[in-house]
C-alpha cells in the first residue's frame, strides 16, 4: 500500500475531501486532526514528522531506533486495515504520537531503560499482553529478546 493509495482510500471513505488545499491542511493541524493530515501529506513529510516525534521522545529519555520509514509503513498498515474493517472512527481520534508509541512498544523499540515486557504491560495491561503472547508469539518472542542486548 503506497501513501497515495492510502490517501485515495481515505477520499473514497469520505475521511478527506477530493480537493485538498493548504487551508484544509492548516485547519486540520489547528484542530489537531493529525490522522487526517497524515492521509494527505507526502511520504517525505511523514518521515520528517516521525523524525521530529522521535526527537521529542528522545527529549524524554526514550530511544526509538527503527527508521521513520518503518513507522510510516506500519502506521499506513494500521490505518488501511482500520478503514477496510470499518473501524477507522477510533483511529481518527488517536494522535500520531500515540500511534508511533504503540507500535514501538509492541515491537520492543520503545527504549526508556526499562524491561520491554514491563513497558508493554504498563502501557496495555495484563489482559492485552496475554492476548498478544497468543496472537503474535513471534513478535512477543522478539520483544523478549530485545531485553537481552
């Protein structure tokens, strides 16, 4: 799924207008509709935005090591699946910073100096962690291995 395909799907689903101008983008930014903005900006701008968010997390002592391009693709996948499953309403209310944090925690890439499994547990709760262990055993194992280096 390319960024342009994601944008076109958002247009088809009525999440963004067909005609997009700078005033639309400015208004969405002012209203903190970061996901709406995400649909319409270029890949280059998405990467720059995620680079900036990673710096902000770094200012709080958190290292996120995977590339911003990786996170662009992961966020696009989540949004695409949400639109296809008619669950996008919940996703539209989540800020972009929460998306990157969630993906980083689930991938074991949210390094705040604490145990990765405990960070996951604190973020999502015991019930979701147990679900994750069963639903994504390979990802869970990779999360545990991140603590070993």
